[in-house]
C-alpha cells in the first residue's frame, strides 16, 4: 500500500487508469473512503453531493472490512480504460472479479466513471491473459455481468 500513499495523500494524483485502479484497490483494502469518493466521476451513481457526502464516505470506508484483498493485476489499459483482476476473499471464499473500468478527466483529475464486472469464475482460465476485446465479448453474453 506504500506505493499508493502519494496518490492517497494527494501528493501525486494518479495520471493513468492503471495507477488509479491500483490506488482505488488499495484504498478499498485500507478503508480510505474520502479517496474513494473523491476519485468517483461526478456522474457516477455512488458519488454523493451536498449533505450526503459524509454518509457516503463512511459507507465507502467500511465497504472492505469483511474482505481480504490479495492483489490486483492490470492486464491491459489505455488512456480511458483499464482491465484488471481484483483478488478478493471473504471468509475464505474467493470473491475475485475482473472489471473493465472506464475513466474520465474532470477538473484536471482522473476519475472512475463506470465499470463492467464479472466474477472470476465466469471467465475462461479465471481471466488470466485476458485482453479488453475478449473480455467485452464475454461480458456481452454473460448473465453474470454487473454494470456500474
């Protein structure tokens, strides 16, 4: 998590989708709700505004307490998207997933806009060596896809 400290403190905000994926993953692992909220795009449905902000930050801070984060692997990224495998466990059960995230720049800052998520179990070879085009084709046909 030390590698993401400059991103978490605002000293060096993530400039690339690959960097923001890693910083957000580690922020979930250690409960940095303020960072998670600040890195959501304004139009994201989880982005609270006004008086709802403190409540949403508290929810984001608690979101990972029951999960064990075992690593994230970004398999492909460009200027606006990143495909990654998040290794996550809950009470010994594998809850790992792969997500194709989309990012936007708002006020000069890279932010998470949306994602297409599939459980690792729904992917051939558990998502190993998957590229964006293959992932999109599988997600298009999968009943397990979550869009957010």
